[in-house]
């Protein structure tokens, strides 16, 4: 992946207007020198000189830019050494790209050699002569991009380590969640075994299903809001058994939001907090309103409201503190949490998080 990124960046840096002009100029200079040498040896006329010069300019630029193209396709980047086999592949690809163009745009003398063989010998000899032009540009670009490439690799490695650290911290925080209701439920189950075996059996079944679903959700960074809702329903069914159906609840989550990602047990933590600080203190009697909607800037807004309003301060227990830490690790400053309480009327705990996770 890194070499692919490098090739794309090199394509953009090598094929700039300035570099194209430089490659063209170098190839033209090579063509001029080769034509002068040929004129000096063959002692041809100046008319032949200009036609020969134009021919060399055309051929050397075809080969030069074919080499540039081949290098960009086959190079593995400045972080890797160029093997002899890969250099040969670059030369072969440049020849394969340029040969049809050279053969089709030139006229070949009748001689003992077939025109295709003439074009092959001509192209190969000129390719070797003109190869150094593009190699100069490649060397300069490589020297310039090497420090940037190393810096890019270092940044990727640092980001990977940071991501691993954050994910590990998140898993540790999720592993620390110990629902307050669990101990109360076991105590309630113990007392129901003798008083009401059927009710105790029902409570145990609900508790088993709840624990089975929560253990699975612990392993994920995000879950669907629909899965969170299912856990909340199981949790509240347990509470209704505990409080002899004195507890009521209403869930208002639009179907279009059920696939939205959310931190596991984030909304459930708000429900647990309402049970602990409102319903339990009101002898199990009360009603919870659980709502979700999509707010401005595609922010997912979820809230839990009780109709009791017993919260007296803004100090947070273990569950809310843990949730805030998980939100900080996952969302940074994008996630928000607020609690609004009006004594003896209502308490609303509100979460706002990005709807895309």
C-alpha cells in the first residue's frame, strides 16, 4: 500500500510541467549530440542534418517518456532497492510501449534486414543511449522524496500505535462496566426462589438472555442502536419483575435510526443511572422515557427521562464516569453529555454523538 501511495505521489511530482520540459530538453540535447556525431562521421549535408535531428528528437522523447511511465508503474518506491530484474522489466516495458509508435511513424530502408528487425535494433540502441536522461530526473526526485517518504512511514507507524493504544484503553474501560443492578437482581432472585418460584424462573431466564447479549456487545467498538435497544428492553423487563410491574417505560426510537452506530451500553448506562437514582429510591414506581433523534450536523441525540426528579447534584457515579471516559477516547470533543433535573418533576440525561461513529 505504501509503494502504491508513493507511485501516485511520484506520478504527480515527476509529471509536472517543469519536469516534462526538463525531460524534453535533455532528450533534445541527446538527439542533437547524436546527430552532430553522425554528421561528422558520415559527412552528410545540412539538409540531412535537420531531418536526422528531428528524427532523433522524436524517437528519444518517445523512449524517454516511455521510460518515465514504466518507472512509475514498476518502481516499488524509495524505501525499496531496485533489483536487476526490475530494471530489466522497466526497460522491456518502455520498449514495448515505444516500439509500435516508432515503427509506425518512421520509414525503413529496404535492406537485408526486415523492417521490424531494423526498428527493433534502432529502438534498443536509442533506448540505451537516452535512458540516462530520465534516470537523472528519477534520481533527483528520489533524493527529494526519500525524506518525505521516511517521514510518511514514521507518521503511519505513530498513528497505528496511537490507534492501538486508544482501542486497548477503550476495551479496558468497557471491561470495567459492572451493572449496578446485577447484584440487586441476584439478591432479588435469591429471595424469590422460595416466595415465588415461577417468578424467580422468569427472572433467571431474562437475566441469562441479558448477560448473553451484553457479553457479545463488549467485544465491539460500536454496535447498532437497534442492538442497544434490545439490551435495554431485556434490562427493563428484569426491573419490572424486580419491582412487581410498578415500573413503566416508553421507547421512542425511529426505525431510520436503528442502524446508527453507538458505543455499547452507552444509552443503557443512562437507563441504569435512572433506575439507580430515581426508580429504586421511589420504591420501584415511576416511568422512563427513552428517545432518540437526529440533530443538527447529523449528530445522534439520545436521552433518558424519568418522572421523579430526585437528582440533587452533578457528581457522577462509576457508570456515568466510565461512559464519559469511553466517549472521550472514542469521540474526542465531538461527544457531549448533559443532565437536566427539576426536583420532584423530572431528570433528563442526554447524549449527543456523531451518527457515523
